[in-house]
């Protein structure tokens, strides 16, 4: 009696190496970084920013951010293997080897510095390099494991992109360049704790298992919720400053206040959330909030004056 062998099924295709290396760059995170850098560029000039400095500045900033993200994967590979949120990352699954990731990160970083030094300006290169080291080495390599205030202290590196964009198109030569650019940095710096702590509340068991001293792990969920509310209040105050110093107009102010009111509602509701997943809703809204806030800055500064010129309609309050 003959037997019929079962059909041999082809192995499941693995993600291509290109996709794995692309995943190392954290494209969704980096896209938000690049967007805030773009806004910094447009706010730095009354008209369109210079084309060469804008294009190569953004390319250099993107490459540096991608390099920092890849180094984050490399340094955090032990953590990523034990956390559900990161268990499918290329190093955690073994799809890529550490030496591959290191070479990839170094190549991206070197390319970034060459582009910024030769085609933009040395100041932008220096600030970008400092931001890369601050995130990949100081935060990821030390602060993340050392203190529950890790994202507060390390947040300055992640808040730098608007300053980098501003420096790329101006070289920080004008009297108010540093003050205005650092005000944008301050907004992201204050936004960072409520953004990450909301995620940390939802993923606190993951962080505890990985021995990462995030605030909900070390001080408890209730304390962290109150800290989120406190920082959100501070954030709303800080986002009024661009209007208060004359950097932006009433269109931005209105958008900032509406967005801030919604964020405050989320932070207040988080004190007694309807379900465990509500912390993730706060986290997700915080991303929408930052993108929308910087979009209001951009529209207020550049698009509205253009519309006024084209249509003759002035977007100013009537008194």
C-alpha cells in the first residue's frame, strides 16, 4: 500500500533585511522629529527658508535621528527581549546581529555629520551630534536605568529638533534666534513627561520586568497620574508663551488653548480612568496634540500671512 506524502509547505517568508534595517530607524518617531524640525525652519524666516540648507538640513537631522534610534535598539536589546511592546524588534528576534546594527548606526551618523558640516553649517552639525549623543548614550545608556526622572532629564535631547531646524537655515545669527528656538524646545521638553508617563502606566509591568525604574514602577500609578496632570498644566502655560512674546499670533493661541484644554481633560480623567486602556488614549492623544500644536505654529507664522497677501483678508481680531 503506497502512502501519499503530505504537501510540503514553504517556510513563512521573513521580513526582508531592508525592512528590518528600516525598522531600526523608528520611522514613526523620527517622522515626528523631522516635522518639528521643519516647523523650526519655517518659523526661523519670514518667508520661505533657503532651499539647500532646508533640504540637506532635514536629511542630516533625519539621518542623525535614525542613527540614534538604531543605537537605542542596540543598547536596549536585553530590555527589548523581555518587554511585550518591543519583543518583535529586529535585534530582539535575532533577525539582525548587533554588529550589523552598530555598523548601520555609525554609517548613518557619519553621513549625517558630513552632510551637515559640508552642506549646512558646523553649528547645526554640533547641535545635532550633541542631541544624538544625549539620546543614544546619556539617556538610553545611563539615565533610563538610573533614575525615575530619566525622561525628564533626558528629554532635552529629544526636544532639540526645532532648534536644529532653526539653526540649519539661520546659523543662529539673528538677535532673537536662540530665544525663539529654545522656546520651541521648551514646549517639547515639558510635553515629554506626560507623553511617556502615560505609556509607562499602561506598560508598567513590562518596565518592572525589564528592571527599568520608570515613575509608575518606583512611585506608583497614583503618584504618576498626578505628575502627568501637573506637567500638563505647565505645558498649557508654556504653549501660551509664543503668543505672549510676539512670536505667534491669535490663530496659534486659539489652537494651543483648545488643544491644551483637551489634554487637560485627558490628564484629569486619568486620575480616575474608566478602564486600564485609558492611559494609552492619553498617550495617543499626546502625539496628536504635539503634531497639531506645531501645525498651528506653522499655519499662524507662514500660511496665514500668505493667504492675507493672496486674498486681502486679514486674520486679526477686531477691536
